[in-house]
C-alpha cells in the first residue's frame, strides 16, 4: 500500500509557488532553505516529475508544477482563512499585524495607538515597517497602510487622507518670522528628501523656477528624519503636513510660509477583500475616525 503524500511537503510546495523563491518560502515557513529543497525533491521523487525550474536566485513552476499548484493551492487558502477565523475567536490577547511605511508609523500612527489600545485592550498591535507593500495574501500581515494611488490588485483600499507638502523650519532659524514669498526659502539651507525632488516640485507649484541650490543640502530617507533635522535648526524642509502636525503644535518647527501644495498620492488602509475579522474591523473603524473620514 502506497503511503500518503506528506501534507507538510505539499504545503511547502504551495509556498514556493506563491513566493517564486525557495529562500522566501523558507522565511515564510520559518524553516531553512535546505529543508524546503528537501521537501520539494521528495515530492518530485514521489510523483516522478519535475515540479520546479530552478534558476540562479528564483524558481518557476514547471508545466506539471503549475498543474499541481492550481489543484491544491485553493485548498490551503481555505485552510488559512479558517485558521484566521478561529484564532480571532479565541479568548485572551489577539495580535493584529499592521504593515506601513516608516514615516507614517513614526509621525502619525504610533503617537495615536494608545487611543486604540485603550479602547481594545484585548488586541495586541504589532507594527512592521517597509517601503514595499506587504504580502497580504500569504504572510502574517492583517492589514497595511500605504501611500499611493489606491489601486492594489485583489485588495480593498479605503482612503484615509491626501497629504499636502509644506515648508517648515525651526523658530531659531526663522527668527524673523514667516517668509514673504516662496522664493525666499532659497536663501536658507535646504534639507532634501531621498530623491531630492520635493523642493523643486514645491517651488514649481508656487511659480518659482528652481535654481541649482534647490537640490543641494543633506538628504534624508523619510519625513520623520527630515522633521528632526528641521527641529535641530539644520535647514528648511519640505514635508507632508500630516507628519509635521505634532511638531508644529509642539512648537519644535513652524511654517516657513503658508503655501501648501497637494500631493498626487494619498494614504489608504489596505486589506484582503476575503479576510474579515473583529480585530480588523475594530482597527479600520478607529483609524478612519482618527483620519476624519468616519
């Protein structure tokens, strides 16, 4: 009698198919890449067929692999959905994993999270930061907050707000008060974003032709660092108003000039359309109230 096919090996194969990489599949399954390779080889020996086409870093499903993946992957998705459903119903603390960009986490979300945990002490929030959209289909992330167009294939995106670019600086640097015109900013040291595009974009929107100095000065990876540099008096910075709000209110920085410029992208809360749970619903309701859209 033929022994049954290993459920774990099939699960490993599905994860490799999802990730397109043995290394990424190993990370998702919390095992070593060698263990993943052994599981796949065991399946190939059992079936007598090649399931993967292996490259230097990535792998692709073979013709037989695609056929097998199409047959068994939906079943594992149903199992995952059932597990999530019953985990959310268990007594005691529940973990809510949220993925977002570092600036949003540091400047907007983290200072407000105390309000959410006070309302929902049974939900333990875990924040993960990344500039790339998390894999909501296969990873542990429950929802994401992203900056973009709101068009994410297979995901539901709800608008939170559209930020505006503002010019800010420390009161010590702007000792003579608010500037008279946008072009006056060029008389000060400028702090730059990573791509050095925000100052030229903001100046052009004000009708000012950017000079070469508009791209000079130290650059920072995100708005949280830019705001800290501005508070330290290192120069003027262009940042998103939603990030600067608390520092403005505290008096660490001030508007160099009241001339905001809308950004082309907005912030959205992003979830899988087929994943609903009380903890996700509670967080969505809370953050929409915080953003003023509910």
